[in-house]
C-alpha cells in the first residue's frame, strides 16, 4: 500500500510540474487532479492547498539541482560547486517560468521567511563548509546563511541583470566574492 501512495504522490507532483511549466504557478487542485487522472480529494489528502503543492514541486526541482555533481573537498572545489549550482538554478525551466509568470510567489521566501528548501540548502552548506579544507570554520551556520543570500540573489536576478552584464560576468564576480568570503 505504501508504494501505491508514493506512486499517486509522484503522479500528483509530476502533473503539477508539467502544468506549471505550461501555464505558470497559477494552477488549481482541479487542474492537477485532471492531469494526474485522479480525484480532487485524493490530491487534497496529500496537499491541503495548491500553494503547498507548488512549494513541493519547487523544492524537488531545487533539490535535484543540488544533488548533481561530485562533493567538493577544498575551498576552490566548493566555490566551483556553488557557482555551478547557481548557474543550474538560474537556468531552471521551472524557476524561470515562475519568475516570468508569477514572481510574487517567491517574495515570501525572499523577504519574509525561510522555506524548507532554503533551510535544507543552509544545512547542506554547513556540512560542506565543515568538510572542505582551506575554508573558514569560525561560524559555519552564519557563513552558510550569507552564502545562501548571495547566491539566491544571483540566481533570482538573472533576467534583470542580463542586459547590464557581459556573458559570464556574474560567474566570475560570484567566484571572486565566494573565494574571498570563504578564505580562512
């Protein structure tokens, strides 16, 4: 029975992701239920509202981006990992669709509170900071928080800065900032 529940949940999330990529995040539980070929109550038993489902889709998307690549062991590798991950987030079709169609969805996580994904990123960064050589160790949680703020701003501002920066400039500037900030 647990496997069947997981399959249903995967169908819900997959349908919601496809709809968001097509239409943007202003979708309904009814839209998702239709696309997943299940009943609305089935969706509601797993997600109390569409906002929670959209957040789950976004969390999974960002988490899958974080899961790619070898684990860094030095500060230089860590910086390359963070810059590469930031590039993949900037290029995320899902995130770009949300920014293009309903950027207000992201405001809460930019200005009001940390979401589940952001907390996971901070914990992941703390782990990386503690396991990479030649990296500041004075306050890994605080350092991770500021790295998140820096890369989040860089990732979310891709469209607004594109006309002002030459191709690749954000990567070299972010690399320089991180190298200096993470230096012991």
